[in-house]
C-alpha cells in the first residue's frame, strides 16, 4: 500500500501513519504494538512512536507494508490517472454539485 504525504509536508510520525492508514483503532493500541516491537521501519524494529517518516520509508506490521510517497510521485500518479477515485492524505474532496430535489407534489 502507498501512503501519500500532504503536499506541504515532508514527514509524518509513525503513530499518525498507523492511525491514518486504518491498521489500528486507537493510539493506545498503536503504543502497545510499538512498545512490543511489532512494527518495523525499513526492515529495522522501531520502538519510538514519534519516529519521523519521510518519502521512501517502508513501514511493516504483519502482512501490512506501507510505503511513504511524496507529493512528486503523487503528482505523476494523478497525471497518469492511476489513482483516480481515491482520496489521498491531505487532498480535499472532489467538488460536489448541489441541485434542488422536488418532492411528490412538485414543490422544491
């Protein structure tokens, strides 16, 4: 799985990544897994919750492998339209169009 950084960010903390990626429900569970040395970053066990992750880092937990991707690669993906229909970290929702709906009595 790839995790895109916000355009203006150069890093994300390990605990924030694990929460944002949806691997764990809450920060207590994340803290427990990190303290028990279940999480690895770039192949090495990581025991710091506030480890700064940058573009190119790979975080692993069991069958989950998350690669941190910077805004440059995200821009390339967007141009190629390989990631269409996916909301990335730091990206706003697509523009929605509002329209009036008439009820059964043809009233707005």
